[in-house]
C-alpha cells in the first residue's frame, strides 16, 4: 500500500491566536531575532498576542488581510518591526485607528538609522509611536502596549506593576 505523504505545513502560514490583544508583525523572518523579545515580554505579562511576518513591500495584500483579520479577532494594539525603508508600521497605522508601535531594526549599512527615520517621519494624521533601534525597542513596544491595555484592564495593570517590581529587585546595588 502506498502511503500518501503528510502535507507539509507551509512556512508562510500564520497560526491564529485565540483572542489576541496585540498583533505583532515584522517585515521579514530576519527580524524575528529582535521581535521575539516583544512577544516574550508580552508572554511574561500574560498578554495574548499573535505574531506574523508580512512585508509592506514584498507581500502588501497579505499584510492588509492580516491587519483586518487580527483586528476583527480582538487586537487592540499593534507592534510592527521592520528594517531599511521601514514602511511597515506606517502602513499598519494607515489601516487602523488603534495604537501602532514601530520597532526599527538595526541594519548593516546604516546601523538602523534608516529604519528609525523611515518610521518616525510619518505625515500628520497617521501616528506611529516609534521605539529605540533593536532589542530595547522591541521590549519597550511590548511594555507600552501593556500600559495602553492596562488603562482598561485591572489584571494587565497588576501584571505590569509586578513586572516593574521584579525588574527593580533584579538590579544589583553593587556590581557582581
Ligand atoms: C525589511 O527589510 C525587513 O523588515 C528587514 O528588516 C529588511 C531586510 O529583509 P531581508 O532581506 O532580511 O528579508 O523589509
């Protein structure tokens, strides 16, 4: 008997999170090394999030579909990480009135200044809150998202407070 091969899952398929509060999108798989810190921070805070790779330039239709879909499924805040001519957060912000935080990726040629300036120079009317280049920006995008959500959610507010207390305790008084 010839067995049918099990269909391989497409690497491009985004698994859907149940009731995501934050949508995290990045322009390339290569951004994940940094953007995973946004997802990890939200996980620590117990905030459900959905992660996806969609590019404003390479896969624009897919990006539009995802933003609409994840918003319909409950996303209240977006985090978008991209590098170089980093249009991604601006394009997401053009599609939704929800808060959008941009994470500029470090780049080989310009160190991420290209990404930062592409994100921050938004035309008036379509805001993007841009964080620092690299890992600190990804972590802070998650914390800012949590702070926004905490306004209307006591459980998230407590979780943010706990994070801050633990962070303070973890700073040594003297270098080890
Ligand atoms: C951007 O171009 C991505 O966000 C990424 O930071 C950069 C380079 O992408 P790859 O060539 O590594 O896929 O769109």
